[in-house]
C-alpha cells in the first residue's frame, strides 16, 4: 500500500537509523504472535467471552494510559472505566437449555 499510493516519494530521503530494522521485524513478529493468540483463544472460548476479554483488555489499556498520562483524565472517564470493569466481572455464561423428553422418536430442545 505504501508503494501503490505513492507515499514513498514523500519519504524518499528518509534513512533507517541504527536498530530500525530490528524494531520493525520485532514489531511484525509481535503482531503475528498477537494475531495467533487471538485465533487460538477464540477456538477455546465462546464468542461472547472472547468479546468480553477484548473489551476488558481495552479497559486495561485505558487504565494504563490514565496512570501514564494523568493530566488527560477526568472523573467521568475514571467512573466509566470502573463501571466497565465491574460489569465485565459480573458476566456469566447463559445457562444451557433443558432438553425435552423424546416425543415421537425425536429429541428436541426447549426454545425460549
């Protein structure tokens, strides 16, 4: 995309400093690792739990930002963060459906 859009002409004179290739490759490896762990986690837990884990990770990122840059935080943002974490902790999987007795040779589940 960098070459297709022509952005390379805007940074044609830029040079990579010492260790830049290392950090670029390390960033790519970490990105692949994060992607793989996401796919692996998704195959082990339910979609709803995976979404909840993602939201709670975002909350952890926001909490980290509040600690690092406290001047940019407000009481409302802290309160919203606390509510998100509390409601995430209250989450429970939905109960499994009860099975109906076999009627006419077919086993059916109870619908809601």
